[in-house]
């Protein structure tokens, strides 16, 4: 068998870029052999690959697209336009590279250590919740058939939710805070829970609102919750735990202060001016905006709920008191 025929039968030998030579037994002088063009273009391809490309280059009935023989084994490459991707995270969110992650881990560890020092157990809830959980109006009473009853604030958020409809046609939202999720889990567990209940959570929350300094649309929140203690000892314990946390990280009374609010005081003031109880939830939402929007806007919103001018002025005066003696 000649060298040429043996090389054509062996695909590993037939498609080298080096030209093939035929040798004469008498002179051994190399004689260049002209390789067909399709063999040169088929570098490192087997006969099966060539056959596949020839097949794809023809249309119906085995005819080539141009009506005759095609000199090319494959179509021209299609150049696709590549869309440039923004490497910044979505607006209102942030990355945590190692140097920032170390600081976050340090802070979260102090959250956990202080919580456990005061006897709290860690819990967490889904970041994605049912939308209705966050748009229910405040003040709905949820009662259990045990020895205790409690009113859980299921808030009507004036902040905008990250909400949408999933593929199952369910309305869902990214949680803007943790309290409604806490209420849902407590109701779900029901009588199986032993009181008092002391839980804490460090949760990622989302609020689609105007960003300000130090406030993003994605944030983390440290919650410490006590349920089942009717006395004021629960509030005292929470304030003590926050003081312990500040001391651990080096923050003193010259850096921060505490503001304590009481729903009972607010209810009593409204009762003095014959404000219906069904307006209490709306008033709470407006009061929570103090120091966030102008006081004139606060007055306009309170007036829109039906409160008299006298009741509004008295309410705002009570809210400005900074001494328990004066409040009494």
C-alpha cells in the first residue's frame, strides 16, 4: 500500500498541516504532493466531523444553498452583540468585601452575645412573606385560647414594599421588618409555646423608599422581643440589654440617648378628647413620622383623620415632654 493511501485511511495522519511527500525508491528525493483545499481547512478534524459539516451546509434534498457545490465546509460565524453588564450592585444595596465583612461579623457577634447573655434565643423568618402580612391595618386583635391574650401590631406600612406576584399568582413581598413575621410565627405555634417568650433575630430587610445618609433600601435589623410579661419589667430588660451592647462596643451616654414611647399614654390622651378607638392605628402611623417630615405636615395628616385642632395641639405637646414627672 502506498504512503498516500495509508495516510488517507488513517484520520490521525491525514490532516496534518505539514505537506505530504511521496518518495521515489531510487532517489529518495522529496516530491511535494498537492493537498486538496478542504483537507487543509479541516485542521484536526475527523472524517465524521467533516461529514457533519457538509450535511449542515446543504438544504432540502441535499442541495447546497447556492444551487451548486460549496467551497466552504461551515457557514460564516455569526457575530452576536454582547450587552455590557453594570458591575455595581442594584441601587440601595451593597457588597460586603472581606474588610467590610469582618466588621459586620464583629458587630453581629456582639448582637448575639448580648442577646444570649440576657436569655434570648435566636430565630429567623423567610425574607419572602405574603404581601397581606404587611398591608393589614394596625390594631387587629389576635387572641389565643390560653391564659393570655395579646394585641399584636400587624402594621400598615407607609413605606413602600418590594412586592410582586410570583409564578403561582401569589402576592408576596420582601420583608420590610421582622415584627409581623414574629406575630405570624407566634400564632402558628399557638399553645405549644411556653411563656414568657424571649426571641431575637438579625434579619435582612428591604424597603423601597427614598435613600438617606446611612439608610439603604436593603438593611439588617437586630430585633429582641419579649412576649407574655404584662409588667414593665420587659421594657426595663430590653433597655438594659441595649446599654450592655453599647458598653461592649465603646459607645457611651455622651454619644447616644434613649427615647421611650408608650401606647398607653397615647391612648389616654386620645381618650380625653373623645377620639374613637378605630382611629388609634392611623394616629400611631402619623406620630411615627415625627422628626421625619415637617410638623405642619404632621398636623395636616392628623386633622385629616378627624382630630380636632385642640386635640392635635395637646397630643403634640404631650409627645414633646421629656420628663416622667411633667408627664404625670
